[in-house]
């Protein structure tokens, strides 16, 4: 870790003594273990257990990867102050201290809500900001819409046991689009199973969405405050952070940003926040990439270490540490060279030389067409899906200007129109995406929902009302009905009862299809008069409906996961005799069961 710290110091301050002072300044308020971060996550967890580290609660992100960038250090030759800290008198505002407006508002709103709901927790919004920085780079620099929902999904890697926890799919891919394993989702990186327990509606729109920074920040606040924690106590803060990701390095990284943000922050516009140098590509898969188990960069792009916390996917060995600007750097990243006099001596301001006016006025070139002038569909314009699944294929449009040339980085809004349960990944009805270099804008994955029927998916050019929209047709069809080619009774005892009573044994049957268990098979049970001419009977054995009234036909029955169906209790009236109960599947498979009713005295 010491080499990393050294690289973060300004030129001229990278001596051994300075590096040691910097380490002490950064870790003064942190837990032990900060300086020993050159092993894999498994080693960290072993050391955590051996040193009595607090046990985590139900994890939020399943041990997924995270950003390891650290904030600028306190300058060691001026203890207690630094030009690298936000708000220091006489210094320019530092970009790393900027938090996107919607993200900052969400953190502060969550703090206010927890102050009312859990006043003993003392949740500081800066702790949410620190976790948000490490988990998603403040929602990828504040890439959210006006409601606070991320413009594109933020997904962690598949939790398939390969370097991370093994968590098989718990949400049917509803939030993370993965039906095999879970992934951490959204700016605060909740795994779906944890979101199911802690979800909140932070922006008051009537639903909870892990991709929405207001919802996610409030849910994270309740999670951190669980077990009656008092977050003004360092031990409780440690336990809360380790509940997110049980790693000593994760704890220390979050604490570093927590202390940094407590010294001062400022608001920046959404979409302009500083992204960590360790970040994923534009696809949205694996946004938390300051990775555990990803290999340690050595400057050549090869893996030379096992389970390192410092891999950044670029082959750099500095864990993604950013270089601090020189003292004459401007806030926008440009530099001002020293002024010189005509002899080359510094300190003199040169006399500006005014340009000579041109002898002939310059010709003004005709303005080139800019902006989207037309949208056209690319590929299919009709999409179908089965209820509960995802649509095959993806809607795409192509944007061109008045000259017919592709328009890059144009904003295209996809909107679901009509009565439907279909939603884009993240459970939103509309999303805005940017066209690529070829002018193509691709809609996010579309989830079918449970409601069957047709609807329209409309693509419009944002801010270009004169451009005709493109409509795609979409429909959701019902799930196929499970089939059974055989029904068999479990047990072979005689079903006998006396009049005015009930059958002591419940009737259980099993459905199979091609010899395999048939689950979810719809079954209808009917008391009939004759097997050859099956008319519903009006006497003999009967069931009770939900209101306690006698009925001789039951619908809506289904076999369970083992293909079994146990019928409700069967009662008898005053008519003795032999009767038939017919069970029929939706695809026409039939089983007749004989029921014997004897006079009450005989029974």
C-alpha cells in the first residue's frame, strides 16, 4: 500500500518519511489492517476472523467488487491541514469533493428521514456518500434522470462463486436481468434478495427501485441503522460498513472517503461527477470494478498476483490512483505557464500585440446541418415475449442529420405506451439513451411482466419535436399451460364413508408428463353420474367451497412442485351408493376414482 500512497503525493514529497507520515495521517482514525492490503479477499476475511472483526449482517452486495480509489491525502508537512482537502482557505475547490446534485440530495433526504424514523441511529449523510462513492462512483458521476433513476443499469458481476459469493438467482432476473445468478444492482449495489427485505420508496413515486438513488439511499440508511446501531460510535460504524462487504480493505476505503467528505463537499451538476479510475465499460455490467480476485496490475496487463484488491483492468499497478495536479493547475485541468518579459525573464507581463485587420472580409462558411433530423427503425419493428420472461430482440433506431449523416451522442427516449406490465430493466416505463458513433440507439432489455396483451414502444429524439417518432409493436402472450399425460392415485386403499359423514382419508394424485414430474398442471375435480356419460351428479359425495356451501365441482386446482395434488375433504349426504370422482387436466388427461358411501348404521 505504501507505494500507492507515495504515488499520490506531490512531486518532492515521496520520501520514505513523508510516505510514512501520509499513511499515519490517513489512517489515524481507522481500524487496524489498513497498511496490509496486498493479499486476496480470502486472506482478508481470514485475518478479519482471526482479529475479531465484527461479523457482518445479511450482506448487501454479496462480496462483489468495488472501487478502491482513495481521496486525496492530507499533506504530511502541514498536519491538520492540506491544499488537497475540500474547502481549505486559499485553495481552489477540488473536483473529488464534488457530489452530483441528485445524488447529494438523496443522501441528505435519507439522513433527514432516518433522523425521524430512527433518531438514535445518528446516520450522517457523508457515510452514505462514502459508500456510494466506493460502490458505484456516485451513480457513475450522477448519471441519473430527473427522478433519480440511473440512465442505464449499474450491475455488479455475476455472484457465481468465482471470486465472489455464490448466490443463485432470487428474482427471476427482474432487477439484474440474470436468471442464473444474482448481481448487485443500482447506485448502492443491492443484491435482489437483500433489496426484497430492505427496499424503500425514497422519492415518493409509489414504488421502490434499486436503480433509483433516492430509493437506494434510504434503503441503505435503514440497513446501516439496523440492530439499534448508533453511528456516532466507531464500533457501530465498522459493523455497519462490514455488513455491506465483509472486507477489511473495503472498510478502510469507505472510512477514508467518510472522513474526506466530512471535511467539506460541494454540489456539481448531474452527470459531471468524477468517476473512479477503476470503472467498467459502457455496457453497464460490473460497474464496481476495483476488484477483488481480479489480479494485480503490474504495468504490462498481466496477472501477477492472486485475489488482489488492486486490479484495475488496465494493467496499472497503482490501484487506479489518480495523479494530483500541480500547484499551478486550474480547476478545469488546464495549466497557466509563467509569464515572461521580452528578454525571457519571468515575472513580467508581455504587451499584447493586436492582430492586423484583414484586407478583405473573410467569407462565412455555410453552417453545416447538426442535430437529429430523422429517426428510422433498425431491424425488427415487432417484438413478442411470454408472460414473466424477457423480449427476444432489442428495438433500435438510427439518427441522421439533414445531410443524411449519422448523429453521434444524440439523446433518444424509449417509452412504453399502453396498459401493460412490461418494463425496461430497472422496472421503469421510459429511459433515455445516447446514439453511438454510427448514430444507432439501442433500447435496454425489456421485461414482459405478467399482463398479457399488446402495447407500443415509442422512440423519440429528445429536444427535436419536429422529428417523427418511431413506434414498435410489442405483445405479451400467456405462459404455456403445463401438460400431463398421466394421472395416478397415491395409495390403493378403498375410499369408503358412511352417509352424513366424510371420508377419513384425503385423496392425493400425482401428475407426470413423459415419465417426468408435471408441476403446475391445472386440474378440475367433478362428481359424475357415469363414466360413459359423465354428467355432473347432484347427490352423493361433495366438497365445500370457500363460503362453506356444498359443491360437486372444483376448479383452479394445480399440482405442486412434485406434481402432487391433494384434494380437500370429501363429505357425504344421506344418499348411499357407489359414486365416481373424475379428475381432468387442462390438456384432457382423465382419472376416475371410485367412492363408496354406505348407510350410516352399516359404517
